[in-house]
């Protein structure tokens, strides 16, 4: 992942939020981490005047990995999402996964389970 100096320090402190983030591959064959929040590094406030914490960040992947992601991105129902961030030999790395959305019948089943758990909690509380 390509980061600026203050962003690296912020990520090493654990100030990165991947909630709602996803990976997209553009027409040039570059992968971008979109909608990931990297908090501004407080000691470098003056150097980061126009800092956007949700800006897209380029992912450094091999051509083979990018071609694989392009193929999966074109298939219907697949999403490429970041799973975790970790350090390896002073490099910041992101583990990404390919997920498929739920089918309609899976969603109905999840709703039934949630409703059943709510009713059970209400009966136990009484």
C-alpha cells in the first residue's frame, strides 16, 4: 500500500479503520483501496493541511494478482474487501478477500433467526 510518512506512523499506531472499505481495479490495471479511514497523525498536523483521511490509496500488487482481481470483479455478485492490516518486516500489508453477497433465501433465513432471538430475549427478560 502506498502511504505518506505521517500516514505510516498513524497506521502503525493502529489508527486505520477498514469498516466500509473495498478494493477496486481501474482500467489502467491499478488496484485502489477505497473508503478506508486513516486518522491524521497529530504531531504532523502542520505538514498535513489539506489531508483527506478517506482518500483512495494505491495497492502494490503483481500483474498476476491484478488480472485475477479484474476477472473476479467482472463476475456478478463478487466484492473485493480488505480483511486485516498487519506489519511484516516494517512493511504495512493488507489481507484482501473476495466475497459473494448473500442470496435472497439466505437473507430471509438470517432475518428469521434474528427475530427468533429477539422474541427469546423478550420472554427471558419478563
